[in-house]
């Protein structure tokens, strides 16, 4: 039976719906894979967000509840809608190479449906308890509880399918972020799987609370029994999701220490390492879901599955700080594999700045650690300047004897070394515009000021390159 048509016919012939405050059946049937979606912003934060149609989707569920009550608990009135929700679950379990995008959207659809069911039932019980409706207009508590029981029992297999969801084997690049998926050690895999796991876990937790609230506000023993069993079942699934989330977090730690770190030196790139992006995204995810993950990591610590290395802070904060420290260590180790040490330090500057830029505005728990990172970035920049440009400037002076108080030097050699260094570093990459400007200013101040002082002190004119030429050329550095 078509749920939309059946709901419309039932509401057209029943006055109880209007008295209870339900709106009339909307003229369309929601698309659960579109009305609730997942968003990921450039700073790594993420959330499940509702589209304009989601409020209408809630009204659709309310109408289904009302119809179910009018039909005295006839499950057939829900068949069409439940088939669609079951279809969402089957897509997760049956498609071996499902993309992470599909998983995120399907999880969002499922969350929207579960939230609509439990909110509708909870609101019905609470409204009834407050006595805002007439006795004859009240849906049966038992039918309302059975509505939730029927829907939730059909939906919960999705949790089992999500927990054991297969690996993902594709890379998706968007204008704001890159999603690297599971398979062959791809670095963002566990973090990307964590997103829907956490979203579903939080939805199950909210549903459990709504169901328990409904149980407390009814005088029907049968309704209490049904809601109590549902709450217990939801808690069981919540525990299963907690275990899956912790396992994914453990996988991140394991890969951070080993398989994500291939040498980038062979590519000669100072760009941000793919593992840096993945781990920063992971840390942002932990920070954005602190209440949920505090419980999970605390439990892991109590069970001795995780031993925090930092005292006097929460296990979750310790885990995040340890992850950042480990990332810094891995970056320093990777930088030493560059054949050109200057490029290695520029690699450290880029990656360290990216970590600070992404985490500082949103992760207050790491504030002191990120403050230390800013000092490290300053030191990396200074070391880069010394290693890259001090040898160029040394060409302006030599060890020949003084004549009339002046130092003999070689402007021609300076120009030659400058051209060589400039040509190489023009191709080096600094992706962030603000950092790129900062480095250009630092190089310009060091090189141009020294060259100008040299010309003035020796009262000579440049051979081919003027200080203004140097300034213009240095503005082309780090374009990649």
C-alpha cells in the first residue's frame, strides 16, 4: 500500500488528527536520501544538517503515526515507507565498493528517519501528559509505542550493516576538501568511517532518551513494557557503535605510527602531506564530538584499552594531544629525508602552519600545545632562511685582506648564486597565501636589505640586478 495515499485517505476521514495538532499530509513523499545530508567544511569540522524539506519530512512521520493509531496498529499502513528505509540499509550491506559519499548520505537519511520517529512519539506522550488535548482525540499510547517499536525494529539492522561496512576504494575531491577513502592504507579511511558512525551513535543515544521519556510519561503498562524494551535495545546498539568507534580510533593511531608515512622527498614537494590532512581532519572530528567521544575514550581508559600519557586532563584531551605530538614527530622525521635541507624545513613550515591554522580556532583543549607550535613555526622559518639565503649573502664577502678598510667581495658570484636559488625556490610550493606572503617578506628583508647595505657601504653600483629587481623577483617565490 502506498504510504502517502493511505495517509491522505485516513486523515481526510478522521477528525482526530486536526484536534491533536497534526498538520495535514504534505502533498509529496520525502526522499530520505536527499532531505538529510552530510556536510564537511574546509576547516575539518563536520555535521549532519537538514535541508529545507526536513521539517516537512517530520510532519510526514507525524502523519504516519496518526494514521497508524487510526488504523489500530495496522502495520500495513507503514509498508511503503519502511521498505524505503530498509532499502537504505540494504545499500550499505550489499554494495562492496560503496563510496564514502554514499555512506554519509545513507547514514544521514537513516538519522533523519529515526529522529522523526522518536521525536514524534515523545511529543505525543508529553503533549498528552500536559493535558492539552481532549480524551477522545488522544491516540492510543499502546499504538504509539507499537508504531515506534515497529519502525525501530526494522531500522536497527542498519547499525549492524554500518559497523561492518566494507572498505571504500575511491578518492573524491571537492572544492572545499578532499575525502580519501578506505582501501590500501589510504590515510583518511578511519576518520571518514568515524563520521557516520558517530552521527548514527548520537542519533541512537537521542532516540533512547526520547523513548525513556515516553516511558515515564505514560500510565499504560503495556506501553511502558514496549518502550522499556526499545530503550534497552537501543542501548545495546549504542554499545556496539561505541566499540566500532573506538576500533576505528585505534586504527587511526596504528596507521599514524606506521603505514601512512611514505617518504615525500622523492617527489621533491614541500606541500602538505596527505597524512597531515587526514590526521588534522580526524582531530577536528574528535573535537566537534567531545561529549560523545569523552564517554567512549573514558571507558577505554577504565578498561585499560588505552593508557593516557598526560596526567590531570581527560583521556580524550590526552589522546588528541598525543596525536598532535606524534604527527609533529612524524613530520620532523619525514623532513630529514629531503636531499635539500632547505626544502625539508619548508615542508615543516607548511605542514606545521596547516596544523595550527586548522586546529587553533576550534580546538580549545589544544591551546597550549598550539601556542608551542607557533614558536616552532617561527624557528622553522628562521632555519629555512639561514640554510637557503645565508650562503647566497656570504658571496658578498670573502676572506681576502682588507684594503683601505674595505672588504673585497664578488657581486657577480652573489648574482649567480641568487639566480640559482631563486630559480629553484620559485618552483617550491607554499599553498597558503598568508604564509606565502610572510615568507616572501622575510626573504626580501633578509636578502634585499643586506644587498642594499653592501652597495651603500662599498659605494658601488650593481652589475646587472638592482635591489628593486631582487624585490620583484622574490615576489614570485613559492608558487609551485
